[in-house]
């Protein structure tokens, strides 16, 4: 007999509650299941989580609420609850005085795992009828550089194109972030007014979008919008009147030499959270907000002097009032681990009050008496800005719906693209503001973030003029080649580095030599052996079946790479390269059948499958390289709008096929001096 006395047991903190692990019992028995005794203290809730094992709870003592995915039920002593694999669950003790004690047993059953994963696939296949895709409005203090393009802007365009191929009504909007404090700073450096600066660079940004084949349905210019300023002011006033904005008189940084209060772009110091160099109000490194006055060793960026502190009355939004709502929303929101860690760290440290008004003469005036000399914080402005932009999109399209078409419960979804340095705004500040404004607002379901894209191992930066500008590279090389490399090197979960050498060598090796060469060989085979006409498939060999299944698998891998929760243009671009290599290998093996009459039926199947590989290449390339994909479809005689095929359809026999002349122009590797041009 083996006995482990209660007083000898080890109590651990797991999933936010006290746990006593029972099995497996070290050095005694290793059963095919695990078990523990859990205790939920009065009023507390275990952390929502899921795992690949099946699990059952037996309530030993007390009562509470059991939540499994979207279901909630009351439970009490003697109740037994079963949770299938991958279901998110938590247990809340509803008593104010009594502990809730339960016994749990879990076990690994791969059949249960397979069923759960199949259920997830079915949920994914049940797509929304419409999706609103947004990308953070860029600041018009310079043109777009490759760091911008590699992240949200080309990424959101790829996602929209993929959705349309899936039959989803997808809309993509962004705009110019006119009222950023970096605009008047840039204006003072260039001898322009802030408005002239906005008009100059917003125009250049729109031009870069066009040159990069970014198909945006709406690019909002706040000063030209019939909705933006009015809706932002009304949103601010509504929150103030409802008591969600509070007045606080607190110390503020002030530059005596420049005779001005300092915030955002006008001050720099060390972040109070991570000690990295940071501008006012937010740190790009740890993605956490600051209040400027808490910066370590602050310096005025106007004169380089050390600011003093002066009391200043401003309006603040207490994030903590929405903490419970944010925690519930985080249980279902889809986001990357880096962004999730930002949210969890802020919750753990306590959500701060955020200043939503600043002393300035640039921006939207605060619509509250006594604050006429202050302007609405530009990152506050963006929250209602997304709503008004949606309303403007509906108006532009001639639709009767308002912004609630997308921002309320229904068959629509919202997916937001942004750089990780903007993560706190999108995942903490904006949702909290929307919750306070209207509890019925349906928050974004998925966030797609990117890390920093680096140039010569330093972050691309408009304000520091450390960049390769988008229009510069697009003027030198084809749009498809640029978009391909930006996908290939996209900084998805870690920072990546751009060099012209890497760009030219990758484009030359992959697109010019491999892709061009293979496509030409396919066209030549069709011309020489079948008079330029696609053959019908004939007899299938085991090699033919294997190659077709390979094409189907690659299409599936690319599809997963284009879905928002697993979005990875890096992976999709590598699937394209893998497809071409697989097709080259298949085609070379099949060439030995050419000219053998007895193998004619197998030979035509091989050629039909190579043409199908070209079609799959066009399909996967369409979101990334739209002009190239359209060219391939034209050569294949495809006339209908492209649709995503999970199981590829063969190119119909009898169709005239083009020659697949070289599409990508050769590129030359730069000299060392050329390598730094634009940096």
C-alpha cells in the first residue's frame, strides 16, 4: 500500500488556482492519465485555457459556474463535467465564503484530437459573408519605406485578395494619420506648414500604394472627409459626458527654451518600463505607453534642452475601468504571442490612465469647455476614426448601411493589420474605448502583426531618414518581384533585415532562373509535342497521382498561410518556390516518355499535370504577385475571375496555351556603394 498524506503533498499554483497533483505518482505508478485536486477560492475563477487531452471534472465541494467555449452552466457538489480536446474552459467559484473543490482527470486520445481538429477545420470553412480589413493609417511625414510595405500594407492587400478568391466580400481601408505630432515636427524641419506637409506626403503615400498594386477600397484623408472630424468629436464628447473621461491635474514636461509643453514626437528619453530609448507616450521596443513625465532623462527634441515639470490639467481615460471586459475578450481574440504578451504584461502591472488631450495647435480641438487650447490625442482619434472610415466606405460604395454593418454582431468580421509597435493601441486602448462607447460594438476578431523590418541591422525610420523608399525600389524593379521579396522576407515573428544584395540574388535565383526557365520549358513541350494545345489527360501512373496529390497539398499549405490566424506570406512564398522545384523534378522525370508512341497516353497526362502546376502557381501567386498571376492565367487561356481551388482542376484539353515567354527581367547584384543608396 502507498499513501501520500495531505500534509506531505506539494501544492502548486496552476491556471490561477491552487492545485495538488495526484497522478502520475513519481516513483510509484505511471497511469495513462493525469489527475489533480483543484481549489478555487471564493469569488475567484481559474484561468481560461485549452489543451489536446480530453478532461473531466468532478465537483467535490462547493458550487460555481463552469464555462466551456461559449457555454456556461451552474455546477455543484456531485456534478461531473466532460470537456473534449481543445475546448477552452474555466471554473468560477460563485460563493463568497466557501471554497470550490474539484477532482480532474485528463488523458491523451489522438482520436479525440483528430475530431477536435476536424471541427476547427469545419468552423474555418464556414466563412463570414464579408470581412473588413484595416491597416494602421501611416503618418504623412514622409513617403512609405519598405518597412511599411513589408508589414501591414502589402500584407492586408494579400489577405483581401485571398478572401475575394474564396468568394468573400472583402473591403480594405486605411487613411492618412494627419494629426500625428510628427507632422508639425517635419514641417518645422522643412520650412513647410503642417497642412502642406500632409498634402505632400499623403499624396506620395497614395501614389506608392498604386505603384505597389495595393488595392485599397478607401484611403481616408481626415481633412477632406465629411465624417471624420465630426464623428471623432462626437465620440470624445459622448465618453466625457458618460463619465468615462476624467480630469486630472498632474505634472507635465515643459521646455522653458521652446516655451511649450512636451509630448509624443517632441520629447525623447528612456522608457520607464524597459529602459530603451523612447519618444513620448509610447515605446517602440516594449510597446508600452508612458505619460512623458515618467521618461528617464527626458530631452526636448526641439532644442536639446532638459525640460522642467509644470502642473497641467488634462483629460484622461482610465483603462482599468474596462479591465474585466478586456480579459473576457482576450479569451477569444486571435493574436500572435508577442502581442498577447504585451496585453498580459499590462494587465499584470495594472492598466494605467491614458492622457487623451495634449496642449497643441495641431489636431482636432477637444470639445470640452475649459480645454479649448488642447487637442485630442491622435491615438484616441484613431478609435472612432476606424468607425467613421467604415461609414465613409459604405457611403462611397453607395450602400445604405452605416458603420454598424461591420461593427456589430452578424455575418461580418474585422481583421486588423499593424506593426507590433502599434500593438498596445489596437489590442488595449482602442478596444477599451469602443467598449466604453458602445457595449454592442463587435470588436475585431483577428490581429495580424509584424515585427520590425531592418535596414543594415537598424529599424527603418521615416523620421531618421533611414530607409529604402517604396517608390524608389518599385521604379527600379517589377512590382511583382518587389512584392515577392517583401513576402519572402516579411518580419512575422522576428525582425528581418533588408539588403539589396539579398533582394537581387533571391529574385535572380528564384524568379529569373528557376521560374522563368521552368515555365518556358512547359510552354516549349506543349508547342513541340501538342501544337500549342493543352492535351487531355490520359492514363495515370503512380507518379502522376503522387504529383497531383503534391499539388493539392501545396495548395492547402498556401491556403493556411493566407488565413488570418495563421497569416504568413513568408510561408506562402516558400510554397511557391517548393512548387516550382517539385514541378521541375516531375517534368524532368517525365521527359523520358516524350516520343514513345506506346507511352503517349501517359505522356499527355504528364503534360496536363505540368500545366495544372502552372495553374496552381498562378493561384497561390495571385495574392502576392497579382500581375504575374494574371499573366499566367492569360497564357493558360483562363478568362474567369480567379477562384481558390482546394483540389486543383486540370487545365481543359483543347485550350490554346501561350508560350510562357520570360516574365521576370534579369537583375544585377549591386556594388557595395549601391548597396547603401537610399539608406
